[in-house]
């Protein structure tokens, strides 16, 4: 995760999505005084994560994240992972929409 500069990684076993491992999972492990390098990801991961298909709107993803208090949702199409939407993605998209809307009807370029 550090090398790729991401906050989450999906966990597969036997071709099935079985969990998601996030920065929060790692922090919980460290807070519990465990040694993350001495255990398996399964010990810390969030099992059976909620997933979304790619045709859901960003606002639906944001609502799920807010209600469930998490920051990453794997996106699956036909059972295959095609990406992970993060709270950062949603904030960035919202800022772009806000910026575009702010220029509509404005005298400024």
C-alpha cells in the first residue's frame, strides 16, 4: 500500500473477494499492541466488504460510506474487481463539480 500510495487493498482467496485491508485496519492492529509483520492480513482485514457495481452514482457511494463509516468501496463488474472508490475520489469529484458550477453564469473565466 505504501509503495503504491493507496489506503486500501482487496484480499482474494481462491478467486473470491474475502476482505479489504485498510489503513484503519493496520492502525487497529498497532493500537492493540500487535506486531503486524508477525500475523496474516486475515487477522486485521475487514471481511466481506460491501461492494458496488460501476453504474452506481458517486452520491450513492458517499451515502454508503457516511452511513457505514468507512472510506473505501471495491467496485466489481461481473464479479471482477475493476477499482476501488475512496472518499478522496469522491471529494475530488465534488470539488471538480463545484468548480465547474461556480463558473456557470460568472463574469470570470
